[in-house]
C-alpha cells in the first residue's frame, strides 16, 4: 500500500487540474449573469485558461528539468492555489481572467509536466501502466464530478465555493509531497532557452487567438475585423503569424542543438513515431471533448432552459463511462494492440456524436441523450487510457520532463482550440442560420428582415430566446413579427449547435488517419514492454 501513496497525491493533483474546466462549462450562463457579460466573453476566458497552459507547458517542463520535478510540482501548486483564491473572490471578468486563466494556467504549466515525469519516476513496468490508467481515470472522475459539483454549487451556493475547495485540496497535496520520490533528470541541469520560450508561447497564442476571434472578425472576408489588410480579415494574418513564429521556434531549437546549447525541447523527440502519434492522439481527444463540452451546456441551458445543477446531472453519463473505460482500457492493453484500442475509441466517439446530433431538438429526449453521452464517455476513456503511457514509455528517464511538456502542450492546445474552433463554428453558424431564417420567413416584412440582417451582420451572441423577444419589443416590432423572429432564432440555435457537433465528428474521423504510428504489436506474453526503457531515444534526451 505504501508504494501507492505517491499516486494518491499525484492523482489528487490531476483531479484538481481538470476540475476547473468542467465546473466552468456548466456555469457559463451564471457567469454571464454574475459579471453582466456575454457567452463570447466567457468563451474567451475558458479558452485563455487552456491557452496559457499550452503556451507555457514546454517552459514548465524545462523548468522541472532545471530545478527538479518535485520542486516544480510544489511551486506550481502554490501558484495554482493563489490563482484559485483570487478567482473565488473575483469582482470582475478581468480579475476572473487573472486568477483563473493566468495564475492557475501558469501553475498548471509547472505541475502537469512534472506530474507526468513523477509518475514515470515513481513507478516501473506494469505498475507504471496502472498508474497512468489511474491518472486517466482520475481525469475522467474530475470531469464526472465537475459538472455535478459545479452545478450544485452554482445553483445552491455559488460557483466560487469550488475554487475555495481547490485551495483546500492543494494544501492536502502539499502535505503529501514528501512521499513522492523525485524523478531522475540529466546529470547536468540544462539552461532555460528564453528565446525559444517566447517564440513557442507567442506562436501558439497567435494561432488560438485568430481561431477564437474568427467568428467576430470573419475567417477571410472581414466582418467586424479591427484592421482590414488588403481587404481581408485580420484572422488569417494572425494565424499565419502564429505559424511563422512556430516555424521560427523549430529553427531556433535546431540551431541551439547544433551549437551544443540546451534547447527548450529536443526536436528529435518528435522523430520517435509512437511519441508523435501519442501527442497527436492527445491533442485530438481534447479538441473533440472540449468542443463537445462547450456545445452541450449551451444546448441544455440556453435552449432547453436547465439550470447548472440539472446540466451537470444530464452530463453525468459521459463522465461515469469515461472513468470506467479508462480503468478497463489499461487491462485491454494487455490483450490488444494500443492502436486498435485507440481506433476503437475514435470510432465509438464518432458514433456517439452522430447520435447526439439526432437528440438536439427543441425538447430534450432524455433516454437518447443519456445513452449518447454514455457512449461518448466510452470512446474518450478508451483513448485516454492508452496515450499517456505511450508518450512516457517512448523516452528514457532524462527525456520525460520534455515529453511531459509536449504531452500536456498537446492536450491543452487541443482544449483551447476545441473551445475556440467549435465555439467559432457555433457562433458563425448561429448568425448565418438566423439571417437565412429571417429572410425566408414570409411572416416577416421585407423591411424588418433587412433591418435584422444589418443588425446581425457583425455577428450575434448565443443567448436565451427571451432576450431576443425583449429586444424585438424594445425595437417596437409588433407581436406577431416578434414571435416569428424568436421562432427563427430558436431554429438557428439548433442548426448552429448541430454544426458544432458535426465539426467535432469530422475531427474524430480525421484523427483516425494519424493513428498509424501507435504501437500495433500484439502484447508480449512473457513480459510487459513497459518493463524496459525505450530504445532509440535521441542522444541527451
């Protein structure tokens, strides 16, 4: 039992890290109300949290190599607790973003890469595989408890209570850190590549910012773009600039290696095929899951009219089955190839999202919705049960800090892009569908239709239909026409949500094409491949 005590501390840390996102997703409408803001603004805050982690994760992993993984884990937890405390008392969206998105994001960027390396350093062989499966299951539990806990707290008390609870949990973890053995690092501590840190952070930030703002600025043709470059929207230029900065980052890393200096990350790691495929799989899994988790609360709260607690209960099946499938998946990997399990998970995910599409109606079909969400959890659980071990078992002990940084960079980049991309598709789809519905509605006069089209041109927000009814009354539109506009808006809401889910299903299908590099050998009968250090790791990694 004593040897598993470190896993309790590490698992609790993983639980705290994933709790925030699931809590915030079911509290969107309450946050909008509390801070007198819009869904788009809260979408940006959620995206910023994931983005800060993605931007700083490689740097966080390297800092762990420099100061030691356990020390980085401890420092990160302290920063995270400070962010949680500030979030709990946030009086405005700006302070919310500072506490939750920035401080917690910085703390998590130190904690998560260290956590991945500490698991590999404290467990070996089959025990390591079990430990990673437990961590995946704990992540599923966080997603399971988050909607219920967040929904209950938001409805009965306040969403702020959750962040007070996080501070208490962090104090518990800090009290147990002495039980965690420090993971091995290189003989000589590396130096931090500051230029590389800036390049990768700004590059990732620009890509996600452009994607997030695309629904407002327009992808190519400008809508409400702050600057029009050669008549085009700023979106494409911001994303392109991000791509150039990431190319410069890769070039800079190769240059530092040629000159014998420590890079932020050894690019040779990406030449390890299983590791690269594992990273892509983690990116895809989070992209799909967080995209769906952005869409579903909008449907349940702003279309169906459920409160935060009811929303959490409706989302519970996906979380329970994800936890179970994560646990079962670790056992399946002893009988079936990893690639086959991950592909089965992706196909199950596609089936689940298609089934969800059929349930997005004006009236919620409880049974169909619950089954679809449960199947989604099975697919996600099968994927997440395999990939953490694939990534960490692809490198030796000295490379696990960098591999952990890459692992969580992929996960958080997927999460931030999932919210930004699927959110942009939903909001852009809402505007287009609403305008089309109004223009084709014979109950609405041409003059009113033209006014609505002009007003909606910059983009409209995803709100409760009662707000549209109030806006129509305020504009002195007669009752019959106002009712028609509300009907059209409600129809547009459903179409936009379906567009977001369809995009998630397509992304899951595309992800199948990138699973070829995952381990596909039949599991060894006389031993576990994880019992041995991987061969072929780049020199010095």
